[in-house]
C-alpha cells in the first residue's frame, strides 16, 4: 500500500467526491480564500463516493 496526501477544493453546500476506500481526512482549512481538504489515501484502492457538506457557522442545521 502506497499512501499519498491529496488536496481537494470543497465548494459551498453538498458535494460528492470519489475517494479511494479507507481514505482518511486529515484536515480542512482555508487556503487562499478557499476551503481545502487534505486526505491521506491509497491511489490503488477501489474508489467509493463520499458525501461532504460545507456549511458556514451560524446556520440552523435543523431547518435546512
């Protein structure tokens, strides 16, 4: 197993990102005014769709 760190742009709202099975989210931070996610993954692992949702602070999650 060869592990690599990849960076993904997270858009506002919900999005589906195909990632290798067992990929591990390491960090989510703002970089250059964009939300980025760093993921540790094995590029040879089978791919699965993962759902992510970016929500600003102060949003009432019960009424969405």
